[in-house]
C-alpha cells in the first residue's frame, strides 16, 4: 500500500507529467470550444437575399406567401430585401459588400430563378443551400396548389418530416470533443510511462536502488501501474466534467456510458504507457515517444479537423484491424456508439477489444521489466 | 576482523563487456563486522564487482555467496539483509525526506508501525530531523547525501554497500558520515566502502582491497599494504639553493630509491631503514648545501595505491 501511495504522490507531483497528461488536453478542449462551438448553430442563421417584387413575382401562385412565411417568425430562414426589378436586385447584390447571397426572381415564363452571388465568403455553401431549400419547398407547394385548384399555401401538406434515427441527433461539435477525449485518454498514458520508467534499473539510479530492494519486481510494478491508472482515470473524469459542465458540451445524457468507456480506455492506455516505458530509451525520450504516438494515433481518430476525420474514416474502412489497435479511435467509436445507438452492444464490443488490448500491453510491459538489468549503481 | 565467517564470498568472477574484461577471475571474502575498503582507479572494476554481487549485472563465470547462500536475482531473503548507498543521490524528487526514507524502507519492511520507528531512527541518525518535510531539491549537497544514506540504511541492514558516499561533501558533513558508518559497524553491520579518498579509507576501513584491471592487486590492512611496498620513508628537504651536486650525493646513498629536485625542494624516496633521515642530511652537509625545513613521513596509502596501479591517467 505504501508503494501505491508513494507512486501516487510521486506521479501527481511530477510537474511535467501533470502538464502533459492533464493540462494539455484541457487546453485543447478549451481551444476546440472556442473554435467549434456554434458550428451546428451556423446552419440556422437566416440568409440575406434580394427578391424582385415585380408583376411576375406577384403572379406566381403562393410564392409571396411562402417568402413571407420563411422571412418572419421564430424559424426565420431568410432576411428579404425587395427590389422593383432585376437590374436593381443585381445592383444590390453586386454592391452589397457580400451581404446578399443572391436574388430571387420569377421569369416571364413563370419559373422561379435564383441568381447567386459567386464571390467567396464564409458560410457561402450553407447560405445557398438554405435558399435552395426555400425554393424547393415553394415548388412542391406550387405543384400542390396547381393540382388542387382553390387550395392555399396554408393547406399544403408538409412534404418532408424529420425522423430521428439515432438516440441523439448527429453533431459535428460533439464529434470533435469525442476526438479530444480519445486524445486525452492517450495522453494520460504518460503517467504509466513516467512511473514505470523510473523503476527500470538500467535507466535510473532510483530504479537500481529499487531493483536491489527486498521486493519481487511485480510487487513494485503493480502498485506503480495501479497508481498511474488511478491518476489517468481521475484526470479523464476531471476532463469530462470540465467539458460537460464548464464548457457546457452536451453528450445526450449518456455521461455514465462515457465514464465506463473512460475507465476501460484508461486501463488500455495505462498499459500502453507501461509498455512504452520498457523500451530501451532514456526516460525523457520515452515520455516524448508516448506523447508523440498519442498525437499520431489521434490523427486517425479525426482530432485535427475534416481532413483528419476523412483519413480516420477511410482508414477505419480499409483497415479495421488498425482501428482495433488504436485506443484513440476505439474510444472515439465507443463514445459515438453510446451517443447514437439505443443499445450499448456496439460500445460493449469495443470495450472488450480495449480490455484485451490492455491485457496484451500489460503482458508486454511485465515481460520487458523482467528482462531489464542495469549497468551502473 | 571481529568474526571470520564470510558475509561476502566471491569466487573466480568473470564479467565481460564484449571484448573488455571488466572482472578478471575476481575473488573477494569479507567477514562479519568488517569495514572493507574497495579502492581502484576509474574503470578498475569496483562498481562492476558490487553490481555483480548485488545481481544487477549478469556475469560470465564465477559464484557469489552471501552468508553462505548463493546470491541470485530473486534471492529476496538475502536482499532484505542488504543496504545500498549509491554514489549518486538516488531518491524521488517529488517526495519529502520522510516520504523518501519511508518508501525505500518499505521495499524491505512491510509493517507500517515498525517502519515508522525505523524512519524516525534513520532521520535522527543522519541528523535530518528539521528537514523531514523538505523535498530533496531544497536540500544542500551534504544534506542530500545524508538523505541518500538514510534511504539505504533505514531498514537496518546487516551488509551495507557505500559507493563513494562523500563525493562533493564538505568536511563537516564528511566527518559526520564517516562517524555514522563507524557507528553502523559498531552496531554489527558489515560495510563495503568504495572511495577515491585514500585518507578516508585508511581511517575508516579495517581491511582494504586495491583493484586494477578487474583484479585484486593487493588486500590487507592499511599497515600490511604499506609494509608490502618497497617505500620505507619519504624525506622532503627545502634547500637553501637548488644544487645538482646535492641531488647527485643523495642519489648515491644506498637506501635512495628515487630523488627529485623541484625548485629548491628535494624529495627522496628511501627503502626501509632506521637511518634514512640522518643519511640524507649528512650527505647534504658533506656537499656543503644548507637547508631549512625538513619533513620525514612513512608511505601513505596513496603511495601504495600509485605504486600498485601506476600513475598513468585513467578514464
């Protein structure tokens, strides 16, 4: 018990280890919060367009009602500026400093046309998709009115219905935070790397001193790995609390499931850290290696943006075995399984794989420790 | 020797690092209660020998027995009777003085109650009471060395290896450390002590081994080692003037082994004899060279060491 307590104190008081394992992921999550929060909300912003309010527009059945409906109320899609003719509308779009995405006009033959502004700006695609959706909606309504003479816009049925297929709605924001939690789980492996490296008789004077002590190696290794695990899991819990309650990121009420994943993930990455620690390298290099591998594996968990996410998804499809060997990606998948699926079956399967990976890595670490000898007292 | 039963028994030990022979058929016997000094130039095999005894290194040939039992990497019953004070301060930087001693003591003693007593005793022994809650970084070099010692002896081992424990320590701390080691020996511990400080070894050790090239080149008490050398006496005379005739006269004396003149200081190594000082001064009088201060001393351990291991620089 004393060895466990001392290991706990030693690792918790080691400033560089704590900075890498604890503060770095928290800072990253905070940066994600600044960069990505509101990503989902961006799609809901109303879009500025110009509408040519001429005779053709007023003659189009139900169009003005549709435009009025989508440019007012709580669910406002458009902010409309009316122009008397196409020339004026074109002028407004061209000289509006990019405010207007384009203009809507009705051709003499009665077709609704959207003249978009081709200049690049943030959110251009999303804005044009909103306008296109309004036009599509109108065309469906117009077809209904044509088929039902005397019908009004209000009588037109809703042609599309939102159906939620997953337990929680998909969210780009949550995806980034799941990647960040996977990365954090990898980074806490540094606790085990530092703790076990210190026990190696060949690499530190403290290790040599411990090696000549009266305890079998497993009785020194086990409390150290145990302490590293407790710190790793504790760090992740604090990280989760920070993301959930300080940054306010919603995880769809599946926090208990996420905690279970973190518990198993911390075991896998602690084992990974211990296995790294027995490699024949200097202690500083081991810590760098542990952090480096964590960053690399997080690339395949989509941590670094859309490109990284595409790479992660295509790699997972092409080489699923690589995913099984990557705790960051496994954690990410497990988080998503818990978030999206009603059942926990998929997450349980991933956790079993992570537990097996942990056993293999612990085995490698124990074997590596047995082979260590030291050269100097 | 207080007891002739060997605590350490090493026979025919051979350790090779590829082409380099670090220990060359090395033998060692240390009896109960001895303070045994291990001397040798850098790379002579002292640390390798200790590491092999402690099973931190494998070896190609030979045997190591402690208290008559073969020592293996898993001889935990034997290891629990051993303490080690390494040359470098090997403690946990993040733990306090008390926590460090407690941690290393827990590698040998499981009972927390008993350990508390031992830790208190160790802290008192090295005089770190007022620094018990300090972390090692806050300690001076001498205090850190004392912590290093406390971590090695807290469990009250019967056999203690001290590997140059007084390096970079001020004279006060050195005296305290040496007195402490004598105290441990008085309490019945067997001590193996390596150092480059000859006077220290001469004062402290009951028996001394001089090693070179992985072999024992001499072993015995300090007096025995001195007696085994050819040097009987060293005479140093400050001449009034540097005179080659004086040097020639000294070199002609029958007991002179070597004589040098550095400035006006004449140094003469003489073979054993009762009249050396009188002969040297007589020869100077005979050639009419005056002199001031005169020193005469028996050979030191340093002389023995240099005679046995040579003056060539080592790594």
